[in-house]
C-alpha cells in the first residue's frame, strides 16, 4: 500500500474509532436528561443539563493544555486514554450517584479536550491541501453514523415505553459502555504515516539532526519534552488572537450552541410532547436517527465528493444556515415553549400548530444536515489555514466550541424554547458572515500559493 493509501486508511480507522465511541456517548447525551427524570432513587439529584455544562466548561478550559499533552504522549495514546474516561462516564449510569455523576463530568471535560486535539492532529498529518476536504468529510460521515446506530438501538429498546425502568437503564448503559471500549482499542490500529521524500540537501540536514540527537543526554531529552509542551501551549494562545481565528470564533461558537440544541435539548423537547402519543420516549431514538442521516448525507456530499474544494466553502455554509433557519422556524411552530423544562409527565401547553411527528422528524434531519455543513467546512478551512500548527489550531477550535456549548447547556435549564431559538438565529447569521470573510482570506492564500508554484 502506498503512502496515500496508508493515510486514507488511518482516516477511516480514526472515523470508525470515533463512530463506536460516540455511538455510546452521543446516545448517552441525547437520553440522559430523560433518564434522570425517570430515576426511582431519591438519592440522586443530578441534572443532565448541568452535567453537560460542566463537561463543556471543563472542556473549554482544558483545551489550552491539550496540545501539550498530545505533544508529549502522542495522539494515539492521547485518544486511547481519553476514550477510557468517556467509557467511565457512560458506565456511571449503570449505578448512578450524584457525586460520581459530576466527578465523571469533570474528567470527561478534560478527556474531550485531549481527544479532539489529537483527532485534529491525526487528520492534519494524514492530509494534504488537496485531500483535507475529502478526509474531513470521510471522518465526519463515519463519526455521525454514531447517531444512527445508537438511536436505532434506543428506539428498539424503548419502543412502547411510557416510563423508563431501572432495568431498562442498566441494559442500555452496559451495552453503550462496551461499544465505547471497542472504539478506544481501535485507535491502536492507526499507524504513523510515511515521511515525505527528501531532497539531497534535506537528507544531509536530516542526518546531521540525527547525529546531534544521538549525542544528546537523557536530561536534555527530558527538557526537550518540557520545551515542546510549553511551545505547544504558547502556540495555542497566540493562535487564539490571530485575525482568522477571531473571525472564525463566531461561526465556531454557533456550532457549540447548536450542538447543545440538537444533542440534548431537542430530544428532551420531543420526549416531553405527550401530544405525540404514548410512544413519545421512543421518538427520541427516531429523532436521533434522523439527525444522524442528515449528518451523514452532509458529510458525504460536501466532504467525500470534495465539492467544497471545487466550488468553495461559502455555498455549503450558506446552505447550512438556510437549513437551520427552516428547522428553527418549524420547531417554533411545532413544539410547546416550555418543552425543554417540562417534567417527565410532559407539557400541557399548546404549540402554534397541532404537533406533528413528521414535522418533528423533518426538523431533526435538517438540524443534522445543517450541522454537517458548518462542521465539515470549519474542519477543512482550519486544516488549510493552520496546517503547520494543526494541534494548537484544533485545540482553539474546540476551546471556543465547548465554552459556547457549556453556556448553552447552562441556560437550557432556565430559558424557554423560543428564547433558545432566537439566540441560535442571531449567532447563526453572524457566524456565517464571519466565515465568508475568512474564506476570502483562504482563497487569497490559495491563489498566492498557486502563483508561487509556477
């Protein structure tokens, strides 16, 4: 297998590893607030929204140190250890306690920062300028299959259930824990890509560097690791204040808000709408499947077919914005305003129209499709603009996204649905405008690079 084939295989393995892990974790996030409402135990007093706010808050703070961890222990081991902590969070629901719930939330926040920074690093080092769009799409599509499989399982397990029993909960979370662990071990199949061919002068320089490294002492090697870790941290801080990243921060922040909405809030809203019938709980699983179908379709069309490189990224982001705005309007009409805050018994408030299962699931699909439009293009443009410093760049990306997700999970405890939708509409519009500005910068750099190669 040639060098490019090995890199593509690494991307596929990376995607499958994340698919298994997030089949478990995203399904967990989608159902945990509903699960918590159904607990028979009076000893547990946790909130799914609060847990997710803690996860994304710690996630955001940990992103600045994540490049140092990935630099020192490498991306492969970083992803494996992080995956074990994700599995621990899921396993906690088998026998939930308030203290273990929130402790696991903190640990997953740290793990998430390291995991996604390592993922961005693996994606970048296995891609070139011509393949970054394709590889981003392949990874994103495989990742989003997690929504399909996990929620299909939830639908089958909970079909016809009005109340989730303790036995139902244990069965689901034991299965999800095993699935997550499978994803962790898949990361060991990723291999270091072959180095690029060197010219004569580069070979001489490489040999000199090798001789120099062989003559260094173990103490200098230790100080070198510390220096690399500190350098990664400094690069992340400097990258945060670059013009391109400051502009992208608005669109990245929007993806954090809508991540919270589709992965936690919307499923809770559907579960609270008793007007959908007695099978409302299983509709959470169907909704997740529809979100996954939208994510997979978007990743395939705009990533694997590499359309973004041919036509530019702006049309894809514009499509994502329009798709989300249509979904938000339909959700506003179809779901009662107090649905995110309703108890397990559901809401008695009326929506603006007679609630429709078809409209609700269409909105799920549109949420997934729009999210894939934004995220595939953000992965592509960051991989292109910051190719030489991919780990710090993706750490900053996740720092911004996660802090906004934490804010959204926090206000989801208090704000009615229409206020949450209004915030999404405003930031979505501003984020699209800022992305268009950065795409102009990227296009200018691409043209300069082409001229330089003539």
